[in-house]
C-alpha cells in the first residue's frame, strides 16, 4: 500500500476554528474549490477542506496546494475578525481511554457517539482565544462551562468534542502507522 507522509506537523498545536466562524473567507474557498473541480482536481484537497475535515489534525499551518501554489488554512482566516480559536490538547493515554470505549459502543450500536464527543469536549479544551471564558483551571470543563457552550449553540460541545477525538486518533496507515 502506498504511504504518504502526514499532511500535518506531528508536534503542531491543535487549533480548532469552527467551520461557521465568520473569520473564514468562505467565498474565496468556494471559488477556489470550483476552479479545482473545473481542472478535474478534488475540491476536498483544498487546504481549508482538509483542515475542516480533520485530515491535518487541526494544524492551521499544514501546507496544501491550491492553483499551483502552497497554501495553509490559516491564510483563509481574517485575523481582524478575531476567529474563536479552540486550543485542544493531546489526550493522555488514560484520557483517550475515557473517550474510546464510548465511541466504540456508539458506533457498534449504529448511533452517533454523543457521549464520546461530550467527554472529549470536557477533557480536551486547553485554552480559548477570542471566545467564551471557561474555567480551565482543573484541566477539564465544568458543568457550567458545558452549559455555556450549549447556550452558544446546542451542537458546539459535540463539534468541539469530535475535533478533539479526530485530532487524537491513532495514526492511520497512510500517516505511517506500523
């Protein structure tokens, strides 16, 4: 099987910016993806699509190619609009095993892994820039913090939790898993 190097830096900070954050230049992304399609290129290979799909493990500076030039997802963020940057942590082995059995059970039962993503959200946020104030002193979110995220948008804890899960998955075969 053909192996390719990871499409991200292994030691890169994990920074999640929600796909609907107003700081994304989505008009530019969509225009470039249409041009990629017209050239018979896969628009899912756009640096922002790869970032938002978790393929870069939420490395904003992972390099990709657009229209023959190297680009990163960060280049599509308008810093003046102050994107909310969720700095996520690399889970320790015991934290991973708080999440994984919940995920496996849900997938086995054909369900969305809601409990796994909620647990990942609780333990996976390290810091938030330009977003809600959270009590991160204990290394995990409090019930009040989770309620605050839910009040912003009911899906937000699940979306962040999914990002934590995705960023912490074991290496795939294409990333060099042995």
